[in-house]
């Protein structure tokens, strides 16, 4: 929205008026067709339309440019009255500096800066209001350093206030510690569960190894039994062999007298008789 044409002193060139609001251009932009508009006015228009409101030529927001420099100079040199003329401000300046005056005009109505206070007063009366503002805070002059509302002044007790603050801090600390404790417990719980899982896995491995071990022990037992049997068998056989050998040897010793048989044999060729020994 442009500046109210009534606020200006002296005649104004038509070219410095917005084609939409017909007031004096504020934050001006111009279309390729050279029609100029307040930034707010033309952007509002282009939300629903896509042509220049003056000559209906196609227009896109991306085509908007700053106005010519000579126009800008003319605009800046217009003499404008303060927007608070009705409230009593008689300030007049060129448009270029109007915004700076608006920010500090003593007749401007502003909100009290105290938190919670909704009083609106003219800037020039703010100092007076703050003297009596219920929500005005200042640092305690008696040393605790806490902000004081002016209404609290009489019954403010530094020690009690500090104690309350301390209590507050302590309960915050307790909350934090409690939170941390819970978190630690959760973590510990998770670790404990993990350990239990691992322990049971290890236990089943141990069980498996034990059963393998007992199977091996059985096998070894069987083998050693067999070995024992074999050794016994060998010993028995050795014994038998020895007995047989003994028997055989005793037979050999007796035989010469008993078993050597002498036969008389008559040779078929020479017809001589010869002695033959049979074993
Ligand atoms: Zn406008
Ligand atoms: Zn146009
Ligand atoms: Zn003013
Ligand atoms: Zn106030
Ligand atoms: Zn205090």
C-alpha cells in the first residue's frame, strides 16, 4: 500500500502514483510496460492475475524491476508530513528519511516493553508510564540480583527468593539425575540380558562338549577292553605254544631209543642187504 497522498506538500507527478492503489509509490517496482506499482500492491494483484492492471499486457512477477533512477530521485525528494500529524507531530521531511522518523516519532503509539504489560502509550509518554508500570522489572538493589516487579518491592525477601530459586534448581537437578539413572538402568538391563544369552549359549556348548567327552570315554573304554582281551589271548597262546614246545622237546629226547627202527633192506640191484634207519 502506498503513502497517503494527503500527507505530501506540493504537487505530485502522476508517474509517481501506484497504478493500483493510486497513492504515492511505496517500495516501487515497474513492469516491462513501464507501469509502476507498490511492491505489496502488484504482488497481491499477480496472485490472481497475470497481466498489467493498467494495459492488460501479460506480466509475470519475475519480470518486475526497480523503477528508473530519475523516478526514484523524484520520489525521494517529495516532502511528506509525519504520519502522526493528527496526534500533534508537526515533523516534515523528504520521503527518503520518513521511515527513520517513523521509528522514533515521539507521537507514535507503542506498547510498553515490560513483559506482561499491554499498555499502549505515545512514545513521549513512555518514561512517565514506566515509573508506574506494574510490570516493570529492575534488579534487586539489596544484593540477590533477581529481577523485581515494582509491585513486589515491599514484600521481597532476598533469602526467601534465593531459597526458592535454589529449590527450583535442586528439583531440576533431581529430575536430571533421575532421568540419567533410568537411562543407566535401561542400559544395564540390556547388557544383563545380553550376558544371560551369552551364558546360556556357552552353557549349551559346554553340555555339547561334555556329551562328546563321554562318548569318547566310552569308545576308549571299549578299545582298552579289546586290547586287554587281545593281550590275554596272546598270553594264552604264548603259554600254549610254550607247552607244545616243551612237549615236543620231551618227545625228541625220548625218541632215539624208542622210535628209531632199523630195517633190513635188500637192494634190488646188487641184492646186498643194508640197514636203513627210520625216524
Ligand atoms: Zn499501491
Ligand atoms: Zn502496463
Ligand atoms: Zn512524527
Ligand atoms: Zn507498562
Ligand atoms: Zn533481593
